[in-house]
């Protein structure tokens, strides 16, 4: 079984030490208890992930034109904007699923190292890339569960295979996370036997089971019909209530308003406005944002 570590992540509860962190993290895993949930610690606002002045193009198409965002520990940052504005690209640049041509990606004060410039720029330190990717757990619009594995196996796979954790311990953790997202009774079911909302909750449990530093969620509700969306929205609200660090790309403005500490409005690859949700949604400054919000408002 080939597992792509860039779809998964691990936790680092300890203070950041690039040399020791990864192994320490493996040792520090513990079952899901209220103690193991992130809380606003003294360093609660230390950035987990920072993007500085990032430029990204696909050939001649410039997609990100000097974007900077910060996701402080325990905060939820939402990216909103119209289709094609670069939200998914920005999220994927955060965990280096996409290359970028200029600017910095910084994970817990550690700058990503690059070689080459422009279109030839690539991360130069593979261990660093693995550390970053395994600390930022991604949830996709289309769930991406492995169809030949049960839900429990899906959730357990990466911690056991990628991180080399003890299967028994991981099984308990996986069951706890499945309970947490409300589908503990589906552990032995196959993905095809679950509704879309249940599959997405399984995908969130899978991301959580890596005990990540941060979750990156790319439109986690948009493939679902409204009723099923609510199941997933509830889970995301719970996670936000626990002060998990998240970057959330969403077209659901009421979700963004409810869960975010900070909202970023991307327009044509640039940040046009950003701020606290009440201000951004309550008093948008630019015509473009006003237009966008009125187009996305429920009828
Ligand atoms: N792999 C790719 N190759 C070429 N162009 C791409 C690629 N991925 C994205 N693009 C282009 O980059 C731009 C930004 O795409 P992106 O997926 O980031 O938008 P988005 O804001 O997430 O949109 P949506 O809300 O529809 O998901 C679009 O013009 C898209 O066509
Ligand atoms: Mg997208």
C-alpha cells in the first residue's frame, strides 16, 4: 500500500525543535481526551503556518500575486472568494502540494528551504517537506477515502503506515475520533455504504487521527446536499470550539462567519480585504466584496 504522506499530518504538542520534533511527536501521541485537545495555551497566537508574499503561476497564468496569510495556533482562518480566485491553490501551497515561484512558506518559525528560482523553484529539504506535510492534515471536497478499506482501516492507515505507530493504540484513537464525529457505529462499514456527509466525517476523523498541528479544509461541505452539509458543519464548529488551528476554504459564508477568527477575501489572486468576520461580513469596504457577499447570500 502506497500512502501519500502529503494527505496526512502529525501532532507536535511540544515546543518546536526542528531536529527532535518529529520523533518526539510520535512518542507523545495519546488517546482522545479533553486533555489532549488543543487549548489556548500561553503561546496560543504563535503562527503554525505563515505565507509571505507568495507568487504562483501555472505557466503564463498568474494565480497568486503576492499573498500573505498567517494561521496562529488555535485560530480558524477562512479563505473566501469567487471560483478561480486561487483559494485551493493557496491552501495547497501551504503544505507544498503545489510549488510556488516566489515568497516564503513558514511552518512554526521554520522557513521552507528552496533551490532554484522562478518556475524551477522547488523545496530542497525532503525531511522538512515531510515534517511540514505530516503536520498539516488536509480534508478535500471529495473525501478521498480508500474504497477497498473499511472506515476504521481508512482512519488507521496513515498513523500506522506513515508514522509507524502501534496499531492497537491507533485503533483506539481511530475509534475515539469516529465517535467524536458521530459515526462510531460505521467503523466496519465500507466507504460506499456511507452517505456523503458520513464519508466526509470519516475523512475528518482520518485527518484528526494523525493528530495534526493544523487542519487544512478545502470546501469540506460543498459536495454535499444541504442536509448532509449540516452534519459536517456541526463537526467543524465543534473543532473550532476546541480551538484547533484550521485554514478553511469555503463558499458557506454563514459557516465562515460563525467559526472564523479571521477571514481573507481573495480576488484574482490577491487579498482584497481581510479581518474579523463581524467586520468583513458586517461592513465590507470594497465593491467587489459587497458584490460577492450579495451573490452568495441565501435567497
Ligand atoms: N493544475 C493546474 N493547472 C493549470 N491551472 C490551474 C491548475 N489548478 C488551478 N488552476 C487555475 O488556477 C486558478 C485558481 O484555481 P483554484 O483552484 O485555486 O481556484 P479556487 O479559488 O479554489 O476556485 P473554486 O472556488 O472554483 O474551487 C484557476 O484559474 C484555475 O483554472
Ligand atoms: Mg477550490
